[in-house]
C-alpha cells in the first residue's frame, strides 16, 4: 500500500461494534475556560468552539474536563457535570456536534489536590493522603474510604448525565496529575490501607469507578479512560506500571484507552503538552506505549493515541502499523478548527500548530483559549468572547 492510499484511509469510516466514527481523527479533551464560574454551566461560546471543530471535519470530539462534584473542580471556568441541571448542557452540546455527523465523548474528572488556588480558596480540597499537591501551596484533607465510595458514585452519576444528554460515551480522566493519578502515584499516595502501597492497591479506585460507571450507564455506552502511562517524575510510577493499569482496565471491560503521558508537575520535558513538537521529526512521542497496549486490547476495544501528532504521513503509518485505532489532537484544533477538512481537500501540509503552548496563556483574563499566533496572522473571524 503506497503512502497516498494509507493517508486516504484516515478519512474512511471507522467501525467497531461499540463505536463508529466518520474518520480516525479525534479532538482531544481541552479545557478552554468557557463555563460559568459559579454554576458550572457551559457557555454558548464554548459550545460554538466544539461546533466549529465538528464542522471542520473531526470525527469525534472529547470535551474538556467536566468536574463531577464541587470539591472535584480544578480550574477557573471549568464545566461542571455535578448535578442534573447540567444535563441540558450535554444536550445542547451533543445537538451541535451531532449536527455535523461527529461523535461526542464527555470527559469527566475529579481534580483532587490539583486545583487552582482561586478555586480551592475557602473550600476543602481532598487527596489520597493529605498534604499539598506538588504544584499547589495549600493543604488537602486525606480521603476516607467513605469519601472514596462517594467519588465512585459521583463519577457514575456524571456519566449517566452525559448519557441522558445524548453523548456517545465518557472519558474518565485518569492522567495528568488529577485525583486518579494521585492515587496511582507512589510519590503522592502514602496510604497504608487497600488503596495504597502495591500496584494493585494503587489501581483499586480505577477499577471501582469503572464498575460503578458501568452499572450506571449499562453495556451500550462507551467508557474510555485517559491514562498518563508514565508519571514523568523521578520517584513516580513508570511506563511498566502504566501499561499494566491500562491493560487491566481493558480486561475489566473498559471500551477504550486514550494513551497520554506526563503530569502537570513533571517539568517541561515530561509535561503532557510537549513543547516544540516538529512535524516528521519529534511527532507521536507516546506511540510506543500505544503499540504495546494495542496487543492487550480485544478487537472491539479502542486505543486512542494523543500527543504530538502533526502530519498525515506519520499518522497514516501509525494506523497502518496497528499502533493505535484513533488519532487525537488538542492544540492543532485550537489553531485550526477546520484542520481535517483542509487535509481532506488535498492541502496536506502539517498543522500550523507550532507546539508553543501560547494558547493556554490566553485564559489568564478569563477568555476562551485560542491561538494568539494565528489570531495575529489572520485578521477578523475571531470570536472575542
């Protein structure tokens, strides 16, 4: 099969018994600072951003993280799926995304001790063992077993709200330093009960959440996990443990694993949004993790690869070699919402994203995240909200 044919296949319909998509391209979960800070209601502007990416050709969109409870909120203007009033948010969002034939996966998350100071101020913050999170200065309260049970129930309730709102599945955030990573990390989790110590104990909360969510949503609803395969810190967990966790989740019935790596506290070289990725040179830094995990997946389970994907030839080879099933990008869609249509229309140049992370700095004034580089290059057509 020549390169042109391999690339063409990326745009073909993807079909598995549990999941179907118009193509292999996924908008990876991205916080874009677009919800009401008091209620957690998603804004019309954030819905419009999702609609632009769906209209631009992405076959599947994963929302930015949605907190499952008030104490699980991590970021300013983060969307909430913490009560039944937010089901209508999912309905509005899914209507817009489905209008263009794309799928909607809702990412749900508990931040634990990883919170912005303004969010944590005046509120209790929780973590596996108490103490401050590596990137935060405030103390946290250790979670009791009763608290852990409530967290599993909160994940299940949020997932059911996503289903009732018309989403095609949920992605449980188990990476990047949020609560589930904190449980899995031997450098953060110092518990001496069944949730701490050996690998199986540090994995336990993942399994309990999967079981609780599956009971809540039933069999015909996709449950994906996003996993940082390696923590990226000297005293943290490595890729061997991350692969074992992800493989165990597949064995226990997860429908898919979104392969990522690194954490917010691991430093620039191991941060999930890697700086300076170059098309054709440093692309797909987590591909080896996906390739290994793919051997653990059944024919009906899906391996999604996130991180540093920039060009069609590299992505085509990843699919052709059986490294992964779907290809997820975040920053390229911030830069170019219509990227997939551009590629489909034979403009096959790599994404304009230069992996500089300037997009994340645009949220400092509580504005929606966008790409300031392309905004300055192109006059007009930028939503000021």
